[in-house]
C-alpha cells in the first residue's frame, strides 16, 4: 500500500510544474507576438531582432529544463512508492 503523502507530493509537484510550464509558454507566446508585430511595423533593427530571438531561445531552453526536472522528480517519487 502506498503512502497517501507520497501521492500528494507527486500531484503537488506535477501541478507546480504545469503552472511553471504555462508561465514560460505564455512568455514565449508574448515575445513571439511582439517580435512579429514589431518586425511587420519595421520598428526593429536586425540587432534587436537577434536579441529578442535569443530571449526566445533561452525561454525554450528553460521550458525544456523544467520538463527534465519534473520527469526526474516524478520518476524518483514513483520509484519510492
């Protein structure tokens, strides 16, 4: 029989990760939308486009790292149950 606290920890961790993923994903969408709009308006230099693109890449890497962390934590918790 598994301890109910272990399942609660897994669910809490999954919920926390989902919220973090959503925050990062929304940030990616906001930056992408702003970049496309500014590019269409001609308000950005190539340097600015490059800098914003680098921000997008970093956010995508953050999202990937967050996913790795949650996978590891859940695997560890499930293995202990």
